[in-house]
């Protein structure tokens, strides 16, 4: 195990500084202002211009060679925000050099690649944090305590609902966008595995089933309104090893996009968690509704704290194993079914496709722990899909 003693600020390299990487640049600046990290390098195929680097981050070294950049900067941490198929190899490149890792979600496009990454990182003696920011929410332990205290009775299942919108241009943002595979390599860039992956991972965490061994069976329904390979309208139901149920429905073709949420259903109440807002609504028998807002621990800051003083990691690979089982079930499922032309319409002003009635179906799936086909969606699969058994 790596026994290096670290002191702030820790030198850091960011791989992938455009797109979502811009969020990481701003977060790194925030932590640099606190004296926690120092941006030592940026890895991009095309170097960033001075106007692309937030003020206060200086002039970090830039290179398209990730390994060489880690070597030359003496980085202690690598933040990896690159295309999904590159995650495992880049994480292992860092691990081989003793560099600790914050790896964007989804951590890998297949369970085999996830295991190769997680096992390689462990063997190298470095630590890895997976970028499911919602797992840093202080609402999660609070909800677990509410459930343990019996506030909503016995838990009968956990739902998840994500009704988002993405313009058609979203699928032109990168060559791999909306792909299941590219050049023979898995990508699996679908609604449940990438933009709304948090709804799945958070639902599994709320169910107390975050690890691979917590999954018994997985049912999927994958559909698409857009002219893409992957799903943009889909649902999944996970049966856990102890018989629990987690059902998550998602779309990128919403009528009226809204914040995604998870809901814990009990025999005498329910707890709704809007995970992007860290906001919780408790509804239970004999009491008025109670709304609570919580704080959140940033995952990069948590990783630094772990290295400096041994604070427990919030999102190590093992607590994303169940999520990766879902990714694998989606990977091996038949290709998403194209919705019939009369099931959706296009909003020219917004350059996007809308599935008629999908907002209500997404909410109903989370409420009833049901799949689209069980809710009577006219375009849903004619027969319930076969169950994918976890191995």
C-alpha cells in the first residue's frame, strides 16, 4: 500500500479539461483558493488557451501524453474526465505511477473493464474515487437514519425518476456520443449509464445495495426517439440480493424537464430525495410533510482529506459495483428499440425530440416500481423483458 505522507497543496493533473472538464477546472480553482490542491498539469489533445484556464490557476504544464505529464509534474492526484472507453487505461496509467485518482462516472463501459480498473488500482496501492457527486450528499446518511428509525415503516422499494431534455446537437458533441460501441470498443453512452447515472447509483445506495454482490437480477427496457445507437428513454429494475427492488426510469426527451429524484417507499410513508439539490421531502402517516436541505462533501476534497488525514472515501470503486452491474446488463441487452414516429414530436425551436406522455410515465415508474411495459405505454415492449441474472 502506498504509505506516502501528503501535505497540502497536493499537485494535481486534470485529464479532459473541456466539456464537463470545465466544471472540474472551476472546482479545482475553488480548492486551490483554499490551499488544498495545486493544478500542476492539463492533459488535452489540443492545449487550452489562456482564456480557457480560470483565473488563479496559473500556467499549468500541458501535454497530450498523460503518463509523461504525471511524471514531469510529480502529480499526487489525477482527475480523469475523458471519453468513457479511455477511463480504465488512463486510471491504470496513473496507478502505475503511484498517483491517486478521481475518475468520472461511469467508471467503465463494461463490468470487465471496471474490474480491470478496480483490481489494477488496488494492486498498485493507490486509491480511486468515482465521480458520483451525489454520494457525497449529507442527505444519504440522514435518510438511512430515518429509515433505521422507522419513520416510514418497512421499506418496500426505491424508485428513481429522471426527466431531462437534450438537444439533437448533444449527440454531435463528440464522436462517441450516443454510441453503444465505436470501432469495436464498448461505449454504452445511454441515458441510464451516463447523464442520469446518478439516479441509478443513488437509488442503489439508498437501498443499501451499492456493491456488485448486492445485485440478484436486472430487468431493462431500452428505447430511443433520437437517431442514435444508445437509449434516450429507458428504465431498469434491480432486484437486490435481499429481495429489495430499485426501479429507475429516465428520458432525455422530456416534455417539461425537471430535476431528477429518488424516492424511498415505506409501508407508512415516503422520502423523496432531489439529489442535485441535496433536498429531501419526508411524507409519513400522521405527520405533515417536512422538507430539509442538506450540505454536500465534494469528492475531490474528500479524496484529499483521505490522503492527508485518513478520512474515509465516500465513493471508492467497490460502492459502485452494483451500478456497474446495471451498465453490464444494458451493454449485453438487445440494442434499444426505435420508438414509432407517432410516439414523439420535434420541438424545432429547441432542436430536440419529445416523447409524448413520457414525464408521467417516468414519475409513475418511480412511484409504482414498474417498467414502462407494465404501465401500459403504447410503444412499450409487447412482452416483459427477460431478466438478466447477475453473475
